[in-house]
C-alpha cells in the first residue's frame, strides 16, 4: 500500500506476489483531492491508458489541438509524457493554455500535474483504470488542488487562493469528464485487433504498446468474446 497526495493505492498482484514497482511520485503530498468521478467501461485498462499517447485523436474527438508534444520517455515501469494544449473549460472561463505532465505507472495508473497558465495555478490529476471483470474496467478520475498547503499565505489571500483553486479544480473536472464521456463511446464499442496497423504519426502508440508488454505474464493475445 502507498499514499500519494492523500490517495491510497493498494497492490493486487499476480498469485499474491509483492509489488514489483513503485507508482509515480506525482502528485505529491502538496495536493489533496478536490473532485472525483468514476464510471464502468466495457473495455480493458490498456485501451484506456493508450488514449494518453494517441495524440492524433485529440483534434478529431475532443477538438483539442496539442502542441509541443514530447516523445514518451521510458523510465522502467513509468512512461512519462508531456504536452501543451489549448482547452475550453466548462464554466465560461474561455479557452486556456495548459501544460500537462503525466506518468503512466504500470498498466492502469496515470498521474501528474496540469498547469493552467492564465490563472497561474497547478492542479494534480490521477486517472485509474481498474479491471473489475472480463472486459469490465472501472475508470476513476481525481482532480487535486494544493492551495490548502500554502502556510506562508496571509489568511485572506490563502482563503481567496483556496476558493479560486476549488473553482479551477471543478472546472477542470467538468472538462475532463466531458472528454471521458466522449472517449467512453469509443472504448465501449472498440474491438481488439492483435495486428492493428499504425500510421507514421502514431509512433507513440507503438512505443506504448511495446513498453506496456512488461506488465503481462503471457504473450498470448487477448480474446474478446
């Protein structure tokens, strides 16, 4: 069991084996959960996490244009990704520039930080994809704020910062949920193809699929029946 940012992670290993790796260090204990959301998908954790490196679908599915996308960086059981984007928050704040750094930990955990440039704030985000049955995955999203951990702020300024942080956290959660609902329509209907063909622009997907192979105990292809 590990705790990061007041979120507790519990390991459930193959044949009761102990943890073979550590989750990402971010978000750290500066952050605390501010908003959560979850749903159950007819999908597999790998399909969910693969969407983070499927950069080409962002414009088509979410109308989001990514920029300054860096190639994924493999770090043993972690795959680190970073990109910038312009997104429209769901509370009338208009389009806002964000920088996002995420670490994919193992097969079903993504965590990191999102910087909202116009309001000078950084939020934490955790996404988990937990198998709960054959081709049944519980998707959970946690948005975190760090305003409460600023002891050097004067009382009124700290209260204002916490209020703005809460608003930004809720706005980001609504935007993320909107995107996840769009994704769910695809995840719930996709079919597994063991030999799918990738284009030259989808190299990060191929890299992800090679990296994620370390977390499987068998080379046998999945059988979705």
